[in-house]
């Protein structure tokens, strides 16, 4: 089992929680992004630290593609990117966002449809407000869902 993190948009508080949980449970966490994320060692192939940074080439979707490539049954992925979540759910991977929402085969189509609708509104100049700031409430919801999913996957 490993934890895969779409690190480009993952809040620092959630990243810190993932790093602590990874160390506590001895589970590798892989952070994929198009830029370096402070505090996470680059993957070098020679060692296997618990937390590694997969620095992906520039270009839309390269980090997403790397996450999908690395994902295997029993892994847990963290992303707020609904199209990426859809790809992972279709592959049978457990996925949650940084606010604690769990993406499932039962809800992903509806969430994707809603996301696409909001993108279309934004393109038409009718965009809605972005998500509220990431605070204690959001971190708590994420921590609860994250712990629950890790526990469930460890029992499987």
C-alpha cells in the first residue's frame, strides 16, 4: 500500500498530516507535481524513503498521468482534481479530496458532471466563487476521512 498525492493543489496542512501519518504507519507517500514541494525528498531510485517527490515534466496532465501510472490496488490517492479522481476510481483505487470527500464509483459521475458544469459556467463568464479557505474544519474533515480510509485499506 502507498499514498499517492496530487501535490500541486494539496494544502500545506494536509501535506503535513499525510507526512505524519505516513511516518507513523510506515506507509510510503508519493507526492507528484510539476514543481518541487518543500520538505519532500526527490525520488532518486537508490533509496526508498517514506516520503518521495515525483517531479513531473511540465505540461498539463503529466503529474496526473504519473499518479495513475503508479496507482495499484490497495493504494489511497489524495486529489481535488475530479477528472483525475475519476480515472483512479475507474482503476479501483480509493480516492479522497483534501476536504475529506471520498470519491466512489457511486458518486464520481455526478461529481464529474457538476465539475464540468461549473467549468462551463466559468468559461461563459458566470463563474461562481472558488472554494472557501482551508482551515481547521476542512483539515479535521480530511484527517477523519484519511484515517478511516487508511484503516479500512490496512484491514483489506
